[in-house]
C-alpha cells in the first residue's frame, strides 16, 4: 500500500519505518527541512534502540522516503497518517490542536482521489469530526474517510511495541476503510495483535483513558511508597504482592519519581479538559495530576533533608535526566523540575546521561554535563539515581569514589539496600 506519515517525530518515524518494513511504500513528511535532510543522509534525529538499522535498510531498498512536500506526498498516497504533535495549550490545560488542523487544511487542498486520513496523533474526542469538517470545505464531493487509529508505542521500546502491539484500535464506521486497515495491519494481527474496530470517538477516548489509567497506576504506587516509608515496609514487596494478582498486573507498579514524558502529563490534563467541556467530573484523574505535581517537591524535600537542609555549595550528581531509560526525550521529565530548584538553592549539580548533554539546563550556571559516570560522581556529596538506565545498574561505586562515601539517593530502587550498606554507603531508596 502507499502510505504517507505527516510528522516525522517519535510516532511518525517509528510507525512509518515499521510499515515500510512490512512491505508498504511509505513517505515520511516533515516541515522541518533540517530533520528531513539529515534523515536522507541516514542520520536519525532521535535516540530509539533499533531504529537506525531499520531506517537505513528500508531507505536503501527504496520503500521508505523522506520529504518536506506535503501536497505531493498526499497526492502519491492512498492512506495518510497525521502524526504531528498535540502538546498542552500554552497557559491552558487542553490539547493544542493547531498542528493537526493546519495539516488537515493542507491535506484538504491536496486530495486528488479517495484517501483514508487517519489521526495517529493523540487527539481529544470529536477531533475527527472537526477534521472532517475542515477537509469537507475544500472537498464538497466526499472523496475521503477520516479514521482514528491511536498509537500505543512506548519510547525506548517503540519498534517492538509497534510490531507486537497488544491491540490495534481502528475507529471508523466506514466499512471500506475498516477493511483496508485490517489488511494493512494483518501482519501484526497474525502475530497475535487484537484488532478492535470501534466508533471514531471511542478510539479517540480509548487512547486518553489508557494513558490516564497508567498514570493513575504509577501515582498510586508512588503514594503507597510514601506510606511504606512511614511504616518501615519495603514497597517492592507491595508491588510484587499486588502485581501477582492478574486483575491488577505488575506493570507500571514501580515506585519512583513523578511520571513525565511526552504523553502522560499532557494527556491527563487534556482528558480533564474534555470532561469539563462535556460537563463531567473526572475526580480520580484530577487527584492523580495533583499528586504527581507534588511528587517532585516531595523528593526535593527528601534531598534537602538528606543534606541536613544545607544545599548551598553541595555537589549533587544526577545519574540520568531523561524521563525514562532508552530515550533521549526530555519532555516533562521530573529532572526539569528538580535540577533548576536545586541550582537556585545554591547546589552545584553535575549530571550524566547516556544520551548526552541537554540544552534544557544550559541557562543554569551551577549545572554541568559530564561525559562519563566517573567524572559526574567526582567530589559529589549526594548521588541521585534519577533514570533507570542499564548503564547504572552495575556501577562499581567503590572504585569510582576511591574511599569517599557520599549519600546515595536511588529514586528507582535499582540497588540492593543490604549490599550498599555492607559497602558502607549511606543509601536511601523510595518506599523502603
Ligand atoms: N512519543 C510517544 O511516545 C507517543 C506515543 C503515542 C502517541 N503519541 C502521540 O503522537 C503524536 C506525535 O507525538 P511525537 O512524540 O511523535 O511528536 P514529535 O514532536 O516528536 O513529532 C511531531 C513532528 O511533526 C512535525 N510537524 C508539525 N507540523 C507539521 C506540518 N504542518 N507538516 C509536517 N510536519 C509537521 C514536527 O516538525 C515534528 O517533527 C502526539 O499526539 C503524541 O501525543 C506519542
């Protein structure tokens, strides 16, 4: 099939390359000329395990191409996926749909024959209806079908998640579009993915409801960790004990810093906005947002306590700053809340992340990136394990620290408290 992905970010690039690997001809379009130029040279703009090899392979065999020409790409394709960003509105809580609507207008001007136009971007309920109206303006004789096909991939596991999804949700009442999409996804269905055809609005809501539920699970276990700290219980026992119940499941049940990333924070806020619009209360999700917003402050006050409330000139080393491992994405990472506050309070923060220096910290004079773990740990008074990268799981602190014994605050509980204490470290985790 001939496909076109509009927006070549995490979702557009990953799904585009995976579709091409399944034998389709795919054009990945982006308005960012520099991004498209570098992709044409084989340079991948994001860190995503396995992505580079797959892009190079499919670009070489000419099933995958890159373009900034939206009009031409739409004309050449049968199925158009809208994969642009839907960030939170500036100063507001709803999703900013300007990128989606701009793309819809452009598509509307480019339709030359029947097209299936799909939102893969996460969009609030009724966005499909609005896109349909926009495109209808320039296409009175309906030669298109608007479908919702939300994407559930996780950064860091994106290729695996795309190729082996739990489910493929296709929101459309149009029998022809549904049939075509079922064929497009048939290689994944034959590997075990459930194919679910719903109404367009239901598909839009499934995505938000799923993200809000996962954010709730994380927040729930983070609050349990607070209780465990007060009652001398190990949160790991609680996570395992709860997770073994198949009705609950163990995933997204590990205590840590506030949830962050490009999806949960904006999507939980956007679903509240949708509920407000439809005069419905989502009080559970509202409390989740509040609790999560509090989490970074709570962990900051623990840092402060560990340093006896004297942060000035204290050297704090952050191991990992991305919102989770195996991605370079910094969007809404809790380190973006914590590090600036520590720096403003006079602490000197060094950080190391396997995905390199982060421009987000450039404006803070007391914050520096180090090229390796050893340099980042140098002279530290406190080490904060912020992101669960494999690179940190077997650090030989003894040899790196050469007899020094800084405090270690492991926000991901990746080390054994017993072993750390045996080595003489003042070691603290979360919820244990
Ligand atoms: N990142 C994830 O893990 C993930 C997972 C599932 C769903 N989603 C959803 O998918 C959508 C995209 O997310 P992302 O993380 O891939 O975003 P992103 O910011 O990484 O990529 C969006 C891309 O769209 C491009 N773009 C914007 N306007 C354009 C236009 N008019 N023409 C062509 N290109 C244009 C931008 O230049 C950018 O490269 C969002 O709605 C997001 O919520 C993201």
